[in-house]
């Protein structure tokens, strides 16, 4: 913990209005350096904000709002309590444990992997519904035929 506080001096984002903003920015920089997030803009958009909101916080034009911090904390491993107080770990363990029904085997996935699998499953279900809807429309539509004609030649549409 001592080491982290060294970086939160006045030189670290000097325009940030408070130590909690400096902590948030430090945590985000850590996630960026570890490759766990792509950019401030990406993180802001995932949380439902614009990149300008981050810029305003970094430059001191805006103070840190609790709903902003709540949303950032929900979608990342940033520990909200650490940002506000400096106590505890900077990053929370964001792993999900999935248990089988018999509870004999446990599988641990990161939140990122879980969300990716969930999004893929939702996309597949959506595509399946679209296919079923289209198949139903094709099945319900009838093509008029002359007699019991099975092809164009038998129906009198040949070029002969």
C-alpha cells in the first residue's frame, strides 16, 4: 500500500481535485498497463458515460460523482472502497465461481470471459429466433402450382 501512495503525489494528475480522483486515475492507469482495459474512452462508454466525463474529472473541471464511481466499479475490478478511503486492495477479485449441480466440480472464470460467453450465447439465441421466424414464414407461404406440377417444365414454363 505504501508504494501506491508514493505515486499519488501532487505531480500525479496535478489538476485532479482530490485524492479519491487520483486513486481512481491510478487504478485505471494500472488496468491500462496490465491490458485489462483498452482506454479511458472504452471504459467510460461501457459505464454509460462519455470520454469527456473522464477528461473533466482528470482536469479538475468536475468532481467525482458517486454514480460515476459505482458504474466504473461495477464494470471493472476497481475497488470503490479503495478509491474513496485508500483502505483495502486497489483491485477487487472479479472472478465468478460456477458450480455444477452436484457441486463436485468448480470452474472459475474472469468476469470478462463470463461476459464474453454470455454475449455470444445471447447472439446465437437471437440468430436462432430469426432463423425460426424466417423458416416459419417460408413454411406458411404457398406457391401456386398448376395441377400437381413439381417443376417448371411440368407447369408449362419451359423454353421449348
